[in-house]
């Protein structure tokens, strides 16, 4: 079934910008979102999603009330929600395998909603900008087509991507919104930043950097964050990259060097060092081939779940 706006199928033969100009309410909604100041979201009740991760939960969740992600330049942040069950998914897409990723999150959200339940599937797309390599434009098109190919009707409710999320400064283009949060209980989506990105930040970044596919990091039934087990081959030319100056790393390991947030290089260096320290994660990080589990404390913070057979 098709991707819909106001019950009408989108004509994907037209450029997305032309399509959206037909629907003034979507342009206005994008403007309102862009004009919001970014809210700083603390760790309490937060589940942070890194690039090429997703998570889905419902308003019944007693541990997680906010799903969030940021640091998106050419990447897109996707919120998929079923209005009946309230099941809400957030994912951070980079164009690595968009069709498969959309199918994955559709299945995840639908697993929380039975066929007889009232409501509809709504999608919100945020991110990207008018980058020189047109990677954002390509990803926008991929996402629209991937949702249009789904068996279920999907209603496009928020469209703040690429040219609708672009600002120009001294002939250079930048995203306006790098990050969003969604309140699972109220369905509110807002501009956000996240000083705390949750447990195992370097480990999760290392998984993405080695090219592994999109993965679900949360079990809503047990209300546990599940990291791994992950496996990768030693990262090629590690010492070479660690010897490079910041400019070289930025120019060669970013899709949009001029638009990256200030911490991009330091974060990438930390990830490379982590990969150097753990070339074989099945030995050093997942010796029992079990995931690293975390649950929220009464204070709303993540705490490692340890068992007698697992060393923390």
C-alpha cells in the first residue's frame, strides 16, 4: 500500500520539494520544528539511539519515556508510530540499506499492534541538508520509496528533511536540526540535544564504523537495553588513521566535513582507539556470547545487569 499525505498517495515521480509544496501544512509543521530551540535532554527516562540503531517501545513502558538521537548531518532520523497502540520507533538511518531498514522497523512497530486495533501508522522524517554530494537528497528519496513499497498504509506526518532542514552561512550549507526526541507517552517530537548518550557509547560506535547492519537495541518487554553480542574483523589501517591530524580525519571519514558537530573528530578518535583495543570483541567484550544488558534504576539511569556467569 502507498505512502500517504492527507489520505492521498504521494507522486514520487516529482522531486520531494515539489511534492511537499503541494501540502502547506507539512511545510508549516517543518517550519515550527525548525524554529524550536533545542532542548537539552538528560539521561532520566531516556533511551539514546546511535547511527544504524533502532528501538521501539510503548506508552506502557515504565523505564523509558523518551527516545532520542542526534549528530545527524546527511543521516535522517525516522519516527514510526502506531496511533492505536502507541508503539513508537526511532531510528537513525545513514542510507546503508534503507529498504531493509524500513521493513525492519515496520515489523517491529507492528509486532506491538494487533490487526484488529484501531489506529494508523504515521511516519516522521527529520534530518539532512543541501550537502554538496547530495547524499541527503538521495536518502530522502530512498526513505520515501521504501515506505511507499510497504504492504500497509503509512501516513507522512512530519517532513523536515534536506532542503526543509537547510541553512546557509558564508556559501556553506548546514543542517538546522541535528537531533530530535520523541516522547513515547505523548507522541510529541521536538528538537533536542543529548549530553549523555547512554552506556557503551564507544562500543556501539565501533559496531557502526565496522559496517554492521541496523540493529534493535531495546527489549520493551523486559525493559532492558541489549548491546551485542557484536563481532567484527580488525579495522584496516588503524595506526595510519590514528596518526592523522584532525583535518585529515574530518575530510576522509565524514560524509559532510564542514557540517559536523564540534565533537565529531574527538568522538571518532575515541572509537578508533576502542577498535584498536578490541580487535576481536567476541574474546574481550562478549566472552560468553551474551549481550551486555542494562536496566533503568529508580533514579531513571542505566545500570548494568550482572549475572553470576557474566563478569561485569
